C-alpha cells in the first residue's frame, strides 16, 4: 500500500514538472518587437522597494518618462507600472497590489484611460483579451490580480467565464496550441528573460516627425460611471495610505485629449485637492521638439523627449512634495549607478543600430 502511495505521489510530482515545463515553453516570451511591452508588468517585482514615485498607466507613461533621468537630475527614485492600453480598473488594482511591496510618497496616474468605461468600450475590442493578458499575465497571484481579472473580462471571456478563470490559473490552457508557432526565441527564453525596460521605461531612439492627427468630434464627452468609480477608489486608496495622488495627461498628441475631458478632470482634482497637470499645456517649458522628440509621428515620445518630460516633471514633483535627493545615500546610489549604466549602454547600442 505504501509503495502504491509513493508511486502515485511520484507520478503527481513528475506530471507537475512536465506541465510546468510545457507551460513555460508555450507561453509567449515577449522578448522582441512590439511584444516587448508584454514583459513590463513582471519586471516591477525585481525593482520594488525604495521608490518614492510610481507611475501607473498605459503607453503614455512607459514610453514618455525616463526614471533614470529623474534620478540623475534630482535623486528621485521612481518606477513605471505600465502596459499597453492599460484600463483604469487595471491601474487601480496595480496601485492596490503595489502597496504589498512598498509605500511610495507619490502615485502618478495618466488619465487617458478614463475614456474607456468598460472592457467592451475600447476601439480594440476584438483584441481585448490579448491586451488584458499583457497586463494580467505579468502580475503575481494576489487578490488584486484576481479582482483585476474579473473586472477586465471582455464579452467573449464572460461568455465562458469558467474557462477564462482556469486559463489565467493555468496559462497552458490558453496557449496549448502554440506548439506549431514556436520559434528560437521560445527555447532561448524558456526559463529566463532579459530585462527589456529601465525601471519600467521602454526606450525608443527613432525619430519620425509629428504629422497632423485628425479625429472626429464625439457624440458625448462625458466620462462613464465605471471610470469615475475607479478614479474615486484610487483617490481613497492613496488618501487612506498617506500617498499623494497626481493626475497627469502625458505629452502625446494622439489620441486627442479633448478640452471637455480636461475640464472634467480639472474639476475633479480641485474638488479632491489633487494635483492635475495637463502636460500638453507645458510643451514649450518642457522643450519638446515634435520634429525630433517622437519616434512615431507624435503618438509617443522617443528617449530624447522622454528625458525632457522627466526632467521637467521631476522638478515639479520635487518642489511640490519636497522629495528627498537620494543621491547622497550610498546604498541607493550604488543600486542606481548600475541602473544608469545599463540605461546608457542600451541607449548607445540602440543609437548605433
């Protein structure tokens, strides 16, 4: 009897190892091209702790601000928890989860995602599940991840909720049919990953001058009830934990940030004693040159623009909230010296290419 139990346990262990290895092979590695964005969320955990400022949001944070520049200019420790088309409920649960690892002095939230009230209201609805996973797959398991997952389900996912939940628990259920799409990259990064960001900032060095981005007027400019609900939760979470919540509109010209939206955020910030900065109104002060500081015609900044934005915004944060200059601290200086070296080496290599 004991022998049978031992054999059964050995079988379970072996099956678990095989399942783990297969899953590790089949899940997307996000180590090249546009898929690099899918690696950002998971990289936070290796850099958690000692961050005074944490950026939360979509591509308008992880492509438009350089934490390394904020350190080099002001000694501000910061990190970006960004992901592609990150929706406001995902941002809230990332904020909530962050407090399990550290308690920053400032949380910075980019307000563009207020335009999306539900998972099915995005223009990329047919790709909603893919975008969800670029945020959710990288999160460690916690109550925050669970709640974010439930809040993020698209219409298609809700139709088969049991399978969707199971596929987040065991990603192999979602990616089991990738066996015929495997590439050399899947084997190279089977169990390890390269670091693709610099404290959450995804560097781009290309230069494509800004072009005219025309957008049709909207039928309604009112933000949805769900968006306001999660912004309220963010405000309460930060106030309950003694954290300053700063709302920003990053300096990107498309998608268009309508004046009617800006007015609503200004009113909310005033009513809740929050700092709100529309950086599009400070382009000259920041020094953005739309012929040279964007890599995709004005949708996002390149590294030269991101350094300018970080230099300007870092000064605002330091003066407003009296953030400490940690460059005088030997422990943090040593850690950030390595980060700076990696950043500048990456920048040099990308410029040479």
